[in-house]
């Protein structure tokens, strides 16, 4: 059932309520679910889970030495320490990252991209970006820029200040 059908049903059942927000929120949520499934399937085809891709891309985009403390990584990725620990354990077993004690602060752990991890992210990233481009290809360049602006306005109140 499409979003318009849901809105029509609510208007019929509860005409006293303004169901118009569903037109935006419902579409964004449905699109998110569709895109999540598409991206998860794409990454699985490359032997990665979305969380692993997140770790690899985060470490890659910060530049040399492609390393963060576990606490800095948690702030960047907004996941729990338990989730990070399990994810890093799996990735370390695959040889994608290493985990070492910080020499300056022995209580702190540093997560670093390995040569294998670097090769994986550098190989998958261009394909991932092409896949994302495919997901939005039915929008023209100006429409994409307009959508970015509108989505930014909606997202801004939820984003942390720089």
C-alpha cells in the first residue's frame, strides 16, 4: 500500500485529524527502508555488513594513519560501545582493522585500518557511490540539490553542532 492510500484511509476514518505530515514522513520512512535493503544487499555482495562498511569508510575518510580511539569512533558513528566492540571483533578476525592500546593513554584503545581494510574500502567505495547514484538517478541535478536543501532543513534540528 502506498502513502497516498494510507492518507486517504486516515482522512476517511479520522477527517478531524490533519494526516498531511504522513505525505512527507511516510515517504521518507518508506524510502529509508527500501534504500537500507538495497544497500545491505549491495554490501553483502562484497562480503560486508553495513556496520563494517561504516567502520571502514569512517577510518578511510579521516586520513592517515586511518586510526581513531574507540571513544572517538563511538562519537563519530553514534553506536553503543558494545556494538562497536562486537563489530571491531568481527572485523579484526577478518583482518580489516587492528585494535591496539594507546601508548599515551593505556586505558584507551585505538582502531586502525589494515592494508587489507584499506584495499577493501578503496575497492568497494566507488561501487557503493555508483549504487547510491543509481538510487537517485530518477531525479535531475537541480531536483537533487533542492531535495538536499529541504532534507537538510528537516535534519538540522537533530544534528549536533560542529
